[in-house]
């Protein structure tokens, strides 16, 4: 794999890795890694860094909804523009253009169900291009970003010394 | 108790294990198995087969579909041709393969060359089969690769076979094509049988594994042992295989049939899934090991230990001679003082004295913590 993809793969799994960590694990010079990372930030290949949190274990209460949105793109108002009008709302955490039975997946967070109902009835549904919405609330997250979050960490069961 | 078994020592690893297991909160660099769980698709297949009630014995040599998959894998991966019908025996780990290979070929008094430092069971298996182990010791300065000169004076009229294992446990050494060519010439000249334990074949870094059996004139005199333990993180499944000339395989199958009947059937089904759909998981684990390998080797070097670059398996084998301590003392004191378990090199043969085996089959975080503690330990000396 190319350096770029290798670095991204490693950072996607652990965004805390510093250039020196990456360099050490790949057997490269820190400068080489740092300049590749810098270039990727400039080119917006790297768009941000995340911490994966299991909010269920905290006091914060909020709800997440996945909304299936059907839209009717029109001249001068294609999917990208409609998506932009939606994703600029702060409560919208993700927007994807989909193949299949609906057009956009919109993931929204709010403090409670009322917040989300308000967002849909007042912001999303009234948009001219939006034909219909179907809202699904998230009840529990099992796995996110490739990491199983609901499972207890298992102790290392291996014998401490083995051949 | 039989004299032969009475005389057989317990492995040095076991001795060390008895002490280490009492130390609370120890970080272990002593583990000879992957820290990953078996990939889920493989476990799921085994569960499915259990649900399905596939719980009977398999044929002695193993499920035919598994042997066919092994045959395909050996061809595609290492350019080796083995007939699923007559040249492959599915074993209870490579461990069983080592034992039944020895018993199948050794006459009482036959000499078998072992390349130390090596896996702990080779010598006992030779002894239990009535053979006489003769030790060759490759040099650290040659990166623990076996060189023709290491065999000088070791091969005589009684020499029947040589057991080699690359990538090596405990040194992490590998052999490239040229290294193997030099040896193959000698093995052919002296008409030796070669037992090649290639259990770490998938775990090489920077270059691909070459099997000695793939060299001209070698397939007919080589028994290749391999298994699922290391590559697919399947140590507890107890599944391996032996491949070689039909006549030897028939002899090994005879022993296997009387002693074990067959390898566990559930594990065999899991093995089929591993060979069919496991390659991506192997690649992911290998790339993780590779990063850790660099971390541990550079960490050990930074604290002044001489550590040649291991290019296979998941072990580093630094020299601790500069400390003036014996391997046993070093490991015992490191364990008690800093609660880090590493295995004394002499557990793998006398010539391992002056070295310790550090397994990097652990998370980077625990490797880094272990390195910190080793550094502190060295400073205290
Ligand atoms: C060199 C070598 N051969 C064989 C084995 C045994 O493998 P298996 O689990 O297939 O019996 C090991 C395990 O540590 C090993 O290191």
C-alpha cells in the first residue's frame, strides 16, 4: 500500500498517533511522515479527528435519529445543494447520498425526541425539495467506527509464559 | 516410570512459568501465541458446524475438503504440489506433526540435526523417538541463519535428518532463497531427510517466506509442517498439517491413526473457512505485528541492547551479554524487580545463553510499558 493510505489506515484506527509514533511503526523518518500528514491536512484528505465515545456510560442524555429523506432535485438545485442546506444545520451529524429506495440519509442528534421532531417538522420537511421523511430512532449502539462498544474488555487469558 | 521419560527434563519455559505466574500485575513478553482472537468468520463457521451437528470423527487424514484447501493453499502460496489424497495429513497442531514425523523416520540410534536455539519440543521428540539429537548453532552475527559452515563436522553416517524452522522461534530469523540453496545442496549430497517446521510462514516482514521444499530435489525428501495457530490466531483449536512424500505421509498417518484417530472435527471445519476466507485477517494481523516489531527492536536498541533485526514470527531476541548476567538471572531479576516476563534464551538450547526472547504479540501500549521497565532495570544494574 502507498504511504498515504497506510498512514490513513493507522490514523483511522487511532487518531492519537503522533508523527513519531507512525514513523517508528513504519520504520520511516519522522520528517517524511510529518510532511505527508501536513500535505493531507492541506488537501483536506484529513478532515478532522475523532474520539469514539460510548455516551451510554455517561450522564449526558440525548437521542440520535436516522432519517431517510426522499427529495426531488430540480434545475439549479441538485442533490449536492439540497444536501448542503441540510448538513449546515448544527444538529445534523452526517448526511449521505444513497442508492435505493430513498435519497439521503440524515443523522441528527438532539437532547430529546421533541428536539428532533421540531427539526423535522420545522426545518427539514418544509424544504421545497424534500418529498418525504421517515425517521428511525437509535435505541442502542453496539458497534461504531469498526469498534464494538458494548462489550466488556476481556482479560488476557493467555498463559503468561509459553513456548 | 520409563528411564527414557525420567531422563527427559521439563522445559525451561515451564520452570520460568511457575515463578512468573505468581507475580501479580506482570507484563508478559513471554507469550508464544497471538494476542488476537480468532477472526469471527472462522469462529462463526465452527459454531455453525456445531449447531449443524457435525460432531463425528473425520477420516484419519482429515476432512477431504480441508486437505483440498491445504493443497490449494500450499500451491498458491509457496509453489508446493501435494496431493490431497496421499500427501497431506491433518494433525493436532504442528506439535503433533513434529512428534509423528520423528517417530515415522527415526531408527533407534539415528542422529537428527537440530538447529538451536529452537522450539522446545524438537529435542524431546527426537529423544522419545529413540533418536540422538545433534546440535548445530547458527551465529548471532549471521542473524541466526543456518550457514553451511554451521553444519561442518555434524553430519556423519548416522545422520538421518535435519529439523529446520524458519521463520524461527525464538530468534525471528528467516532464510531467503539463496540461504536455502546453499543448504539444499548439502542435504541432497548427504541424502538427509528434512523436516521443515513452517508454522510462522505467514509472518514475515519485508519479504515473502520461501519453503525449502520448493527447491529442486527437495520436495521428495522434505516433510513440511504447518498449522493454523500463528497465522490465524488459532492456538487453542489444535490444528495443523504435515505435507510430504506419500510414503512418509503413509507412515505418519499410521501413527496418527492409532494415537489420535483424527484432529478435532470442529477445528477442521474452522480450518477450511480460514484457508478460504482468512487471508485479509492474516494481512491485518501481520501488519499490526510489523509495527510492534519496529517499536520493540528500536526500543531495545535505544537502551543499548544488541538486537539483530528479526524478520519473521513475533519475537525479538536481544543479547543481554553486555549486562554480565546469565539469561536466567536477567529474566528472574527483571521479573521480580520490574514485573516483566521474558523468556531466558537458554530455554531454547544452550547456545541461547546470553539472549532473551521478547514476544511482541502484545498491544503497543504494553510493549512500551515493558520497554520502559526494562530500561529502568538496566539502569539499576
Ligand atoms: C516453531 C514452532 N513450531 C510448532 C509450534 C506448535 O504449534 P501448534 O500450535 O500448531 O502445535 C510452535 C508454537 O509455539 C512453534 O513456535
